[in-house]
C-alpha cells in the first residue's frame, strides 16, 4: 500500500511526541517502509516545525498568491536525487523552471556531470572582493596571526561552548552528529551570539599589544 506525504507527516508527529530525534525517526521509517519515506532532511525540517509549536501537518494554502516554496524544499529534493532536471523539480514544487533556476543560482548550485552540486569559489575569488572593500573603506589592516583561535568568535566562543556541551556525548553515525549540532544551535538565543561578537574589541586590543604575534 502506497503511503502519501500526509501519512508520513502524521507518523513524524507521533515520533516527535515520543521524544524521538529526527535521525532516529528516519532510521525507523526506513526500516519499516524501505525507500518510500521522506528523507532525513525533510524529517529534520518537520521536527523543527513541531518544536516551534506548529503541529499542523497539512499544506498551508496561499489563496490569491503565486505558488511559493522554501529553499529547504528544493534542497531536500536535490538530496533525494541531485540528478533531477529543472522540469522535474518545477513539476514537484509547482513553479516554473525559471523560478527553480534562479533559486539554484542563489543557492550557488551548478550542474556538473549531470548533477546539481555546490559551486566552490577559489581562494582568490573570495579574497579579492574583501581586499577591495577594505581599500574602499580606507581601513588600516593590522598585522595579525592568521590562525589564532582568539580572533574568531566561532573559535573562542561558539566552538568552545559546543566543546563543553559535547563532553561524554557519543554518536554512532554522521547523521546523529549533524542533528545534534542543528538542535544545539537552535537552542541558543540571540544574546548568546551577541556576547561572542561583543568580545571582539578585547581580542583586537590583544593583537595590538602583542604586536601581531600568535597567541592562544
């Protein structure tokens, strides 16, 4: 018996109420229904929606408005099958091919070897616009240790806090790691990230005092 998407959404809500994780739920559905259940990305998206308090499993109608879709929906389809054509993607998302193509460009996806893949920028392509912006703003670039962990908020604030949270935590596969990170970041409020950024002037001053030398 073929199961439709509404059936699986109800099943996802059931497992969410049972305190299962999105990754665990996906594994259970795969064991029971084979290849027909939603992808792990789709499971994660619905679990985030349930967590926010939205437990409506039906599609939301937008009367009087053109059909819209979220990039997450397009990404989920690409993860299921990256070789899909614009025509196939437009049919599933119920929008025209030009809309799909524009969103793929915005998501920096290119078609390579018959599959949609992330477009990777070279180091020069990333660095040159930054250098030009610094010149336009007339900012003075101070000598600094390029790899000091005390200069990047992601290192001295985000990753350090994550490291403490990971103590005595064990994972069995990559999906569990990915979901843990997503849930951990979702649990942090705006003030958490603001605190890390507000520490930057103190870090910059340390660079000046140390005359650009490396420090931990």
